[in-house]
C-alpha cells in the first residue's frame, strides 16, 4: 500500500508542477504579446486577456492541488503546535477529513454541476464553452481527494509517504 501511495504522490507532484509551469509560461508569453501588440503595433490583441484569465483560473486550481500533495499550503499552526502529539494527530486527521469532504462535495460534485450548467454558455471573445473553463474545478477536486487520502494515511500511520523521493525529485 505504501509503495502505491508513494508512486501516486510522486507522479501527481510531477504532473501538477509541470502543468503549473506550462500555464505560467503561457500566461507570461500572452501578456508579453499583449503588451507588444498594444504599445508597439497600436492594435491590441483582444483574445489574450481572456486566455490569461482562464489560464490564471486553471493555475490556481492546479496550484491548490499541488499544495495539498506537498502540504505546503498556508496554515495557522499556533493552535496545533500547542497540542501534545496525540492531540496533534487527532486534529490533523479531523482537518484532513474535513478538507476531503469539502473537496468531494463542493469542489468536485459542485464543480461538475457548475460545468454542466455552463455547457451552452460561450466566452465572449474566444467562443469556447464556459464548461471547459469550469471543468478545472472537478479535475482539481479529484487531485485534492487523492492527496487527502494520502494525507489521512500519513496522519493515521505517522509515516510521511515518499519524503525522500519527492525532495530529491524537485
């Protein structure tokens, strides 16, 4: 079980980091192109603004999933650090279970409903269905669910999955 979870965590961190890198690079190039067309050619490319906005949405969701895999998301640790080890373990299990439920019901199921409701709505400039943009919510929700299952396993067993491998790989 531990080997499977280690492999999943390793690949998800790799995939999510690569996707985020590509999205950030694309956004940078699009903004540079927008500036060039606006100030040099005096004919701004309108499509870039919409693409950058959608890329930013996707990057945010991908980054959130990545943060849950690496446990590098923002957290208030003042209360947690004051607890004894057993209390800390119980708190972490509770928090990770709560995040798992939120990812399942709000991000994934709610995201699917949102994406399906936007099937007939198209973006103003690009003419792509909004459901394509909103699809990132349930996709990242699935990533977060898997991350939280791994995190709960770590909380219960006290073992950190793939610590050596993920640190050496990045």
